[in-house]
């Protein structure tokens, strides 16, 4: 305030001095006396205006547009007061006195405040010991905000060297002293020119295709990559270095986010009791997250692994405190526990995600795969039918198509089981299903009583089939990340192996919408987009981590694992395809099979599984006719031989 009191009066004296050729002797006495007599009045008014506009309450180290605008407004108000006041009370002054006085006063008031911020900024730059040179991609609002966040922070030891932007009108111009050096084609050139260590992608409004193209260029630079997650950060004012996330391999898949009709899902789930088996797993937990947003009457999570169940329980309690949530520990193999759960909570909709999914592990424990996947599905579906559940949705997999492993075959059995339930309910003849249940050691019940209960049951049984999901338990992505963190090698089973990929939230949202289309007996197939080579995925992940494949991190090929095939199919050839209102959800026409014979075979399979019969795979192949375990093992053994041995072995095999 002392400074301002001196500065505002000095400003108008200098204006008077400049008006008369910078010579005191030329200033008329009446002008000088008018300035002296008006100074106390003007000082009081000025300081009062400055106080009202909070010029003495700001933190000037963070001064920005708000402070600038308030200084301009206050200077304008006081300049008008000075012109009117001195003219009315004393006398009219020269026009240049009013104009230059206001300009010099604004300069004095503004300069001292922003010079404080400038000095602190320069001092913080000098105090940074080691800085990482950064390239910002995107010279828009988000890019400028991140630049200023880096420049004003004392903790961030980074320096922005250049901008990249595809708008030619911005090229060869500067933003806060940082040059805009060109478009995406100039990224690698300027990485080398400015010795860039980090690249920040700050274009939250960019399309997925543009992001993929830019990131594909950036990953060749060997720099650390970070990206602004989405445009909502810009809208909400949350743009900063802190919200930048590491670029992940999902960003390179390059397709638009999957859209679903949330109104359909909301109407189908609102006010319903919903049970999710395997609710603690990667798919099951995401099902629970999305269901919780749609106002269910009650959400029941059923899982055998208490740690996962506890984690999703705590997460949902925090995010949805009003959610009626029940978390139960139990196994889908336990008929009595399932009947108790269904009888107590009476779920309207069941999402059956509980399953063993690890292909190589199931090859070593085939009976466990059948017990948990096939028989667990049967017992859960039976409990749903007997307790009047409206809809039963099985989470299946593309590995059920022409399966080459016991896990895929067991999931195909699951699909056949729910199709059998649907057909028998439509026929009004569930005796085979009841007989099979009484054969279960935990399923001894009064058949006559249960037949009476089934008179009006109309449970809809459907399956939803999709491929691999990024980041799920057992996904290759977490494995690759661990291997990279250890310095390699990154292990890929085969250079030509391909898989379909989708993010977990996308897959689950499509599962929920597929459930709204269910009429009974369908196998819904999700469109997974274009297949991705696992080898390419691994190499991209290495590049995104700032390393060079086969130079810094070695890529090793280990050979196909037991039960693994080079590619997954979404549909069996004979299934055909029907459309739904969502072009990413298709319906496979059910393959006809004898349900009564299947139930008899399933009973024998149940006995064999509980007896841990070593011939279980052959029994499964008799039921799932597209599963040929012996032939697959021959092919796998051929792959391990040298070429001459392989040729002779193939000749003898085919001759047999």
C-alpha cells in the first residue's frame, strides 16, 4: 500500500513532467499546485478501490488473468476519478497529463506485482538441478495449461522444449517462449534435435484414430510417454501434470470406444435383485461396478475367493453408499449353498462369471475344469430355474469355438447346458434336468414337489461369448509388464499367434446390453474388432516403456503351450449369424443336439469328474464333437521336433 501510494502520485507527476519536455522549470505553478493538493484525496480513493478489488489479498506468485483483469479495472476506475476530480475541484489539466498519467500508473501497479511472480519463476528454474526435456503434443488449451503448470512448479524438474501441433497456423510461433515446431510428421526429428526425454500427449479431444497414429510415431522415439486421459479433465479444469497417465498398449488398439444403449440397460436392471457369481474376478467385479450404477434393488456378489470379494465390496461401499449390497463366500460346486442363496435372496437376474479360465493350468487339471465350469454352471442354472429367476446370463468365451483345450471344451459344455435348460423349459418337460440333479450327491430332493414348482417357470437362459479382455486376470499384458520391469526377456509363445482384444468395461457393457436382448437359448457373440498379433503387442509395450525390442529387452518365443492355438474363432462355421439393434452384438443360431442324450452324457461326465477319471478329456470329446484333444497334442509335439523328424512323424501320423 505504501508503494501504491507513492507510485500512483509519481505516475501523474511524471506525466506532467513529460508534457513539459522533462523540465521542472517549464511546468506552470498552477498545474504543479493542483497536482500536489489533489494527491492526498487521490491516494485515499485509489487505495480504497484497490482494497475493494482485492489487490492486497492475492498470492502474486500465482498471479494470472484474474489478477490482470482486476488491475486493469481498478486502473480504469481511478483514472476516470482523477480526470473528473482534479478538473472539477481544481482546474483542467493538459490532455496528455490524463492519458500518460493513467498509463504510467497502470504500468507501475501491474509491473511490481507480476515482477514478483517472474522473479520466483526464474529462481525456481535456476534451482532445478536435473531437468527432463519435454515435448508437448497439442498447442491447445490443455497443452498451454500443462506448460504453465510445469513452468510454475518448484517440484517438477522438467522443461518444455517444444510444441507439436497439426495446425499449420501455429507453426513457427511461440507459446510462453516455447516454439511450435511442426506437426506429427516432425515428432521424431525434433525429439533428436531437442534431446527429448518425455513426450506428453495433451489433445483430450482427439479421435481414437488420431491418438493411435500419433502414439505409433511417439513409441518409436524411445521417450517416456504420458497422455491426458480425456476431455472431461479440460472441461472440469483438472488439467495438470499430475493427471497425466502413462500411455498404455490399449491406446494403440485404435478403435472408437464401444457405445451401448444405457437406457435399455437401466430399465432392465433398475429395481431388480441381481446375483453375480465370480463377482470378485476381473469380469465379475466390472459387472458389479456397472450394475451398481443402474439402481438395482439388491446386488449379491458370490465368490469363492474372499480377498477379491472383499476388495470389490469395499470399493462399492465407498462409491455407492446407498447400494443394497450382499457379499457371500461360496462355491458354485456346492448345490446346497446355491439353493440357500437363491432361496434367501430370490435374484431376478444372474450373471454367471464364475469359472476356471487359465488354459495351461486346466490342461493339467481337466477334472477341475469340468467340476467348476460345466457342473458349476449346471448347478447354478438349476438353482436359478428352481427359484423362479427371470434371466440367467452365462459369460462364455471364444475358446468354446472348435476348442483345442479342456477349458474351451468345458465352456462349450456350459453353453450346451444353458441351451438344454432353455429347450426343456420351453417344452415343459424338465424331468431329465431333475433326474440329473438328484444324481448329484448334494441334490437329493422330492421330484414330485419340484415338478409342481416348475409349472410356471419361464427363466430365460442365454450365453454371451467374447475374446480376451485387456488387464484381466491371466491376461498377457500384466505378465509382459512384469517381465519388462525385470529387464526381460518378454516371452511370446509364437510369432504368429493372434487374439481378439477388448477392454473390460467395454466387454461388460456389451454383456449387460446383450442381456436386454435375451429371449432364451441364444448365444450372443460380441464383435471384438480386428485381431491383434501378440508379438506386436509385446513389442509395442516394450517401446512404450522406453526400451528397444531385442536391444534393451529381448523377445523370446517359447512355443505354443498345451491346449493353445494360433488364433481364436468367434463362431463355429455352422452357427450362422443374426443381428441385434447393437451392431457389435450378434446372435449365433444354436447348433441342434439331442438334449436327452446330452443329459445322460453329462451325468456320466459328472461321475467321472468327481472320480478324477484320467480319461475325462476323451469323454468330453464324445460330447463336444469339435474338441479333439489327442490330435491337438500330436500337433503340439510335432512343433517341438526338428524339421526332418517333423516330416516323418506327420507322414506316419496321416498314414495311420
